[in-house]
C-alpha cells in the first residue's frame, strides 16, 4: 500500500461540454482515461490538502468502479476527507446540497444525466466547485488545459472501500465517510416546503400523485420523501429501483421518453399530479390530469405562486432563465417588479447570479428548475414546490396553468430536436444560417418581421466574462422567436435544437395545441435554415 505515480499520456478529447465530460462507457474504460481526467480536475483545485471532497453518482454502469478509482486518487492527492454517498449514490442536487452544507472544496458527480446507460451507454464526470454548482468555464477550460499536459497521475494502492455501510473508514491518511445520500437533502427540502400541509392533502385523498423515477437515481429519494415522509401510498413511486442500465430506458423526463407516465395522466381516471425526473435527479417534468406543463411555464408559475411556499414567502430577488427558455417568466418578473436575467444554456451560468443574490429562481426549457437552495437544478425540489402550491390552492394543475395564462398571457412554446445528424451537416447548417443573419434583419417573412437576428452572446453581470456563440436567434417584432442551437450534451453525431415561441395575450386563443399555434413559425424555421435539405430529415426526432 502507498502512493503510486503512474506515467500517462494525454487524451486529446477531455474537454468538458455543457455538463461535464460525457463519453460512451468504452471510452472511459480505456486504460488511464478516467484517471487522467480526475488528475486534471484535482490539479486545478488550489490547495486540496486537508480539504473535504464530495463524491457520488447516479448509479449507472461503471459508477462503482469509477468511485473506487477516484477515492484512491483523492487519498493520493492529500484530501482530508471524502464524503461519498452510500453505494456510490448521490443525485446531482443532493451532491450540491452536501458540498454547501459541509463547506467542501468541491464535488465529483458521476453521471451522464439523461443519456442512456449500460456497457454501451454513456458515462460522465462532472466537477462542482465550493459553491455547490457546476464548474464555470474558466475552471473547465483549466481542467482541459491540464489534461493536455499530463505526464503522470497518482493513486493510492489499497483494496476497494466498502461503500455499503455508513460510517468513517481510513484510506491512507484520508477518511472516507459513507453518508446517507438522502438525509441532508431531505432536511434541506423540509426547511423550504410545508410538508405537513402536503401530507394532509395526500392523506385525505385530495391529491393523488405518481412519480416516475425511470429506474434512475431519484428512486430512493422519492420513496423516502414522497412515500415514507409525506405518506403517499406505496407504488406512488414507479420504476423506483435504480438499475445500472436504467432498465434499458432513456431517463429523460419528457413527453417521448416518459411515455408510460404521460399515458397515465392522459388516460382513464388520471391522478391529479404526475412527475418524472432524469438519470441524476436534476430534471423534472410536471403533469396534471390531462395536462402537460411546459418547463418554461412551470418556471413562470412557480415564480407567480412563490408566496404560497414557506421558503419563498419573503419574495424573490430575481428570476433567471436560459436564452431559449420562453419569456413567460419575464412577464411574471415584470409584474413582481424584479429582474429577469437571460443566460446561455447550461446551469453553470446561473451560479454567479445566485451567489451574488441577484436571483432566487432559475429555469431552463430543458426540464430544469431550481433555486438558491443549492447550485444545481433540482427535480424533486420542483415536484415539492408544485405539491406545495397544489396543497394550498387545491385547484387542478390544468386550472392553475389556464389561470396563469389568463393573467399573464400564454407563451406558446415548443422545441424540435433533430438527433444524431452528421456533425458536418449540422455545422454547415449553423454556419450558413449565421451568414444569412445580417440580411434577415428588417425582412418580413410571412406574418413576421425580423427585428433582431444574431448569435447570442452573454456578458455575465457579476464577473463580466463573455460567452459567445450561444445560439442563433431570430426575434420578430411581435416578440415571437425562433432559436437554433446545437446540443452540447449528445455523444452521437450532432443534435440540432429549434426552439419556437409566440405570445398570445387573448384568453380566447390560448387553448390551442402548441404545434398548431406555432405551425407558421415552424414552417418558417424550417425554410430559413433549410433544415430538411441540409439534415436530410423530413421531421424532428423529438418534439416537446
Ligand atoms: C444539461 C445542463 C442544462 C442544459 C442542458 C442542455 O442538462 O445541465 O443546464 O440546459 O444540458 O442540453 P443541450 O443538449 O441542449 O446542450
Ligand atoms: Zn440531469
């Protein structure tokens, strides 16, 4: 036993994307691949000696092996303590909570989020900093630079640590502390929501709910919080046992991949409320009886009803949304007299705004919602926020949504994804579109006149860093928008995302299906970017 220094050579592809380093499992299984990336992370942490690190993952294939490697490398690096979730499990928001609560220097979360798992599926490594949030670009760039210069990594040689039993165990000079993955997180949520009131409506049958954990990390969290603590009947949590391959499914809570849940909510005698989360527990999808709440509307509705929830009763400092997220939240912010910030896609961009106290709630169209309670989006938090609102208002979800539209207007919204297209074709499409932008301004296309056509660039109001090329926007004079972006999270080819939005102030026109209401914008989006001819696809793979 002792520290071994192993010679290695850099891998050229360890540049973290939107959310950590995400690659197919066989890539991570190459000799030294994981070790190199972990060493690059550790080398960018200033003075790790004597510090605490948090470690856990979503339980997917390769989680268990990777955890052991990281523990041994942490011992070699000189960390004093690693808090690791029992059996290597920690959801992304729970990891963020634990980092903050115990003043850890950062945390490593093993997940490829909603991407499928298994021997041929994806694996991922995310690094979060001391505020509990995803490492900002200057840190991920430093990690990448370091990964390109590595000649060695260090690892402590010892037998694997038993992660089944809670408690503290020595690994060389370091302490491995195996923690209950749910306890700290549940304690935090209990400070924010009125658990008694939610339990009461569940107990009396006024609120019947289902939650689909999609065989991913939220199973144990939801069973503990919804069933054991709030008293929802056994079976409320469906697919609650985390499996290394997520049961062969695609744990992305949307209308396509959470199809079974959607069928229940749109079927015979639907429950009052349904929700699902993703692989690592940070996303959420909210459904009511015969009703799907778009993530953009969900953010706006949470903001508009925040005064009903104990943790947010004193008001919101501000709201932030990613650029492609609909402007529904902006309308609530305007009414509340608070600021609404527009950031690039990626939760990491909310970190500075949250740390500076400029915003309380954040949300993204990609099924992410969260607040200043942690520095990640948080699936079960969103579920409890909704349950708290429902417990107080005792109004069906669909009515709450319609009522919101009547008050604020409806931002019709949809996202069309073209998945797995050839990288070259996708880049050609984006560059041809970008070249066209100057000529589009002022043009009238069908019923729409282009007011702005640009590639979104963000200047962080806190640290003034600038992030360019964050998505092509066509903003029309009436506020409607078409946004085009290439996904930063896929691992197979490229994914083109087209985001469509149109505002409808008149209650008599707010009941349409979004695809119908947006039909002319959809056509326009296809024509302007030549999507069909350049991608070779006649329709999107996923519509949400
Ligand atoms: C991850 C990030 C989100 C982001 C999403 C975008 O889930 O945590 O903050 O919105 O990726 O994914 P995309 O595939 O559109 O780049
Ligand atoms: Zn996720």
